[in-house]
């Protein structure tokens, strides 16, 4: 059975029990029924698509990612970087000490002064030492006179023994007296030489060329033997005293070049490993490493803090992804991948890391052709539809992926 109504020039034909609707444009005439019935019949019958809360339930739009936001794991070599730090020290450091007691008459250099080896640095009153030299010299002269007398006596005894006026025993006694006098002269001479060495060492001269780092005494001070007066340093060559763990020292060797960054310096300085300690320090499980730095312009100073980096080249191609793609949940590392148009979270096993390149090695969890999200996004959930779209132009292009993520995952837990 068919029914017709005229609604504002539009003829509505309803045919059959199923309520199929046909819209036919007609002229302004009434065919059958009233306008109220026609308005009610003009609403087509549609399936129920409401949720439990009575609101329309629409499928979530797919998440859209730009090509730069999705990467594939690539093979790369990740060099190992071993860092160790410590203060710079000057191995050529000398302390000038007073070798004899006396009053410091003059100290001709100040802190920061440059000196050369053998240069006079000051004077000490050595009057007491001079008196000792005169005393020892007198002892030598006395021993020399005793030796001369013993030799003359022995010569006379030899002539008497030839004429058999004295016994052989008396001759032997005179000979022994000569030997004893000669030994006493040698002893007195040795004592004099020792005092003269003391006088020579008491002169304040620079043992090395360098810079005066510190003065330990002032003019007019009464000095004692071995009292420090000056500290001299040579900055032409510096060393970095550092330590490394026992698990890393096997990769290092003397002569290996390293890059050293010194506090206060703009660029790195190239050095080399000079020495490696033969044993670990007790209780620390660390081994001392000494790095040698050339400092011809003396731009570096002893005591500055420095960090050295030894780069060991890698010989293996490793499957890597950007470090920004790596996330962690409850201590388990993971990445997000797009598989068959949906998102999936994959647990991964991490190997080497290279902070400079910003890449990390993945030992398990992804394949070479996997599509991995290159950054960490909020509110991702597994099973959500996702696709990679070409970059758009215009003011709204940058918000495309962000809007899709917010609309699709507003009720999902936040994953970081």
C-alpha cells in the first residue's frame, strides 16, 4: 500500500511496511493526509548507534604521524667513551730549602716571577757556616803537619835500620805511624769538603726553570736547616691524575690519545695516556691513570679541574634507534611501533649507548623493517589505529597529530 503527502511542494511516498521513503518533487497540491502526519513520516528509520549513556558512539579517528616522527632501526657503530676526571698537576715541581741555618738576608723573587735554572734567588747569612769551614781547614793543616813529621821519622828509622842500630819492630812502628797520619789527613780533608759542599748548597739558586708558585719565608727570618723557602713549578708539561674502574682499564693502554676539557677553557686539549698504575687502590676498585698534556704556551695551570674522554672505536654494526624513542615502564625499556596500521608497545633489550650521536643499541624487541616512533608521546594505547601521513602545509599542520592523539586517547592512561 502506498501513501502520499505533500509537504511544502515535496511529495513523500511511503511504500511497504518497512518504511522505505521516496522523495519526489511535486507541485503545490495536497494528495492525501495532513501536514502533521507527513512531517512525522519524513524522518527516515536508522539503526540504533547510541551507547549505554545515550550519547552517539563514534569510532576514534586514526592517529596521524609525520614521516620525521617514525623511523626504522638502522645499523650504526657506537664507539665506547670512557671518562675520567681529576686535577691537573705539574710533575716538574721543586721546593727550594735552606741547607744551613742562618738569617735570610734577601729573597729576590716574588710569587709569579719567572726564573731560570741556576739563577740566584736570595742570600742567607752564613757566618756560622764560615766559621766551621775555617775550623775544618785548620784541622786539615794540622793533620798535614803530623803526616810530614811521621814521614821524616820513618825515613830516619830506615837509615838506622840499614846500619842495624834499631830493630825491625821499631821500623814497622814508624811505618804504621806514617799510615795513621796519612789517614787522619784524609779524614780531615773529607770533613772540610763536606762543609764546603754545605756552603755551596746554602746558596739560594733555582734548581729548575719555571715560575715561583709560593714564597714560604720573608727577609730577616731566622732559618733552620731544610726549611722551605720557595716552590717553583714548570708548566710546560702537565699531568691529569685520574682513576678508572677495573672493568674499563683493560681497554686502555699507554699512548692512547684522549680529549681533555679543562674548566675555564673553551675548547678541548689533546693529551695521551702516559702511565697506568699496576694495581688497584685498596677498597676502591679503581686504578690510577696519568694523562700527559703539552702546555707550551702555559695556558693551563696546575690545580685546574679537567675531564678526559677516551674514545674507543667500534668494529661492529649494531641495530640502533634514536635514544628519544626509548621509554621505560616499571623498569622495563620499551618502544612504540606501528604494525599493520595499529600501535603496539614492544619490550626491548638495550645494549650500548652513544650520548653524542643520541642513539641506543637494541638487542631484542624490534626488527630492521619495524616502524618505530622516534619520540615519546603521551596517552598512547595499544591497538589504536595509526598511520604515517605526508607533511602538511598551513597553520593547522603542526596540530594534526596532536589533535588526533588527544581525541583518540583522552580516556587512556598516560605512558611516559
